[in-house]
């Protein structure tokens, strides 16, 4: 999908981009943009799903996920020394300008692919539920995040509603 998007951009300029989207709500938007941009620079495939994207789009009025958490940030499971700390649920570590501190470990200790981290950038701290998805059927990197979102929608989102 990403390559198709790039081909279309080359043929019709930027007519296929989502430039018409303007966030309805901006709470923590700078934090989230910086977080996603950092992972993109590190060539890590990730996607923010669940309540927060719907919240900034104005589709829902709150973005709580059963606590003061931002949303669910999924990472594609790939061999990456950067993500090893998340895979191994290391109590605290740094990725770029962000500090990660494991919280709520008891709740997710039996769920190896999920954990909650308090992520801090400068003076702002946000709790984020982090999930890891096995993506052996797709190649993942920062340029395949669109494919990753489609993968998550097809294979994981349905379980949230059953």
C-alpha cells in the first residue's frame, strides 16, 4: 500500500494525501507526533490504535482506556535492539528523547505481548498500553506502517469486540 501511495503521489502530485484532515482535538497531539516521528526515524513499524486516534478526529469525546492511559501503541515484532527492552519488559529505559518506565506490571504479567509504560518527554508523562504483534506475513519498517495498521485491523481489532 505504501508503494502504491508513493506511485500515485508521483503521478498526481499530492492529491492523494490526507491533507484535508485537521484534528478536532489537540490534547497531547505534540507528544504523540514526536513519539511516532521518533520511531519512524528509527525505522520501526508502529501504529497507535483504539481510543486516541478517534478522539483527535472528534469521533469520541474521551480517550480513557480504563485508566489514565493514552491508547494502545502496537509495535511489529522484529529483531531490533531498540525494541528488546519492550519485548523483555525492562523496568526502565530510554529511546531517543523518551524515557520509558514500566507500570501496572501485575495486571499484564500473564500477557507477554502487552505492557503499560509511563513515557516521559521533557516535563510531560503519559501512560501508554504497548502491544507487540507478530507480523511474519508482512515486512515491517517505518515505510510499512500503513500495511501494519491494515494487518492490525484484520487480525487484532476484531477481538476487541467479540
